[in-house]
């Protein structure tokens, strides 16, 4: 087995980020979201009318039109731009959507542990910024971009808000108010909207956590107290809903630890992520998840909770 295979084994709480520059600032995103980095030339751009603020136009990738986002404009960076012939476009895919972003250069790919990432909310509590966390490498502070938050500003239809009407139209069942849900998600925007929409659908008992580590510590305490009081640890709550990409502890590691370390073998665990594809689905199953859902499908979450928590239709 190659060294990279060992480091990226499922459930080891590790990831790879690509570090890139926008102006004099250093940003990073999960390599799992990157399809390609290309040299950008102005001739690649097709201007279109009435584009949202922050969008330059479209470029073509694999013969398909893709939005080109100007990160300088979207992040309000006013430093002097580099020469056009030195700029790059980073092409990403998440939430079943391909998008490209103008950047000023790529440094390298870093392999690191999620526990090295400092959650941004610990720096600015309650922040709704487009950064989920930071990591220090050498003399550089790298900000991890919340691409879901950024793209929601440009294409609201691709955001979790788009599923709100679907959630509202779901038949409310009286049984949902007794379902106890723990929800781990590092994006303040997605955390607030998802919890709010679940409550609108009838789920009133929801505890939220900013990252997998906080969720795990809470579950561990619940299990300890249940064992001390002679109760079944699997019945301390009804379902765990978790993102995959999170500072401190990612969702795959959280799921693996809840299953193996805490021994909650029958607890329904639902992975809720923008990274869901065939490969990621296999990783979810390998750590014992009950189901996996691509953001922002609130209707699917409600259906799965009903199914696994015995809520009558």
C-alpha cells in the first residue's frame, strides 16, 4: 500500500487540501472537490448578460459551460491583481454542480489531520463568513473556504434554501416531535437552515454541534451516563445527522468512532455532505453509516428519519 493510501484511509481523520492564493491571502479547499486547475486566458471567457455579481461569465470544461467566479470580487479583495496570463482557474465539483474560480496561483497540496484546523467560529463566534476554519502551515495562515456558502450567494437555487419549500410541503406527523436528533455541521449557514427546516417539518428535538469533535464528546458523555445508570446507550437519542468535512473531527471519523469506540451499533447515522458520489458513498458505508444524502435535500433527510425512527406517515 502506498503511503498516501495509508494517510487517507477512511476514518483516520485526515484530508488533503489544495492551497492557493487570491491576492496576498492564502486559501484552501478539500482536494476531493477539485476536478482540475487550468491556466486561465481571457480568450477562454464567454461573457453573458445579467450574470450575478461575482461571476465573470462562462468557460468550457469537457465541452460543457461552467460559471467562472471572480473570487477577488466575491471576497472583497482589492489588492493589485496579477498579470492576466499568470492567473489560474480552479474547477470544482460539489453538490452535483461544476463551477470554476479565478485564482492567482497554487502553492501545493497539503496532507493533514482535521484536528489541525481551527474552527472559524472559535475566532468569531456566530460568524457567517465564507471561511469554515484556518490552519497554520509554516509562516502562513490558510483559510478554508466554505464553497457552499459562496455559491449560495451566486446561485440560490443550488443552496439549501432551495429545498425549504419542499420541506414545508411535507406532511407533518405528530410523532416527529419525539425524535431526538444530534446534528453536526461546521457551516453556520447550513446548520441554521437545516435545523430550521427540520423543525418546520415537525422535528423539535434537535441538538446542533459546530464540528464532529464536539458531537463525539457529547455522545461519549451520553453513553457513559447511560451505562452508569443501567440504560441502553443506543437509546440515549434516536439519530445522528452529520456533515463529512469538519474541523477537529470529520464525519467519517465521527461515524467510525461512534460505532467502534462507543459501541453504538444500531443507532441510525446519516451522512449529509456536498461530497456524495459513488466513491464517497462507499466510504460512508465502510464506516457504518446508515444512509448518505447529498446537500441540500431536506426532503430526503425527513424521509430517512421517518423510515429509521419509526415515524408513521
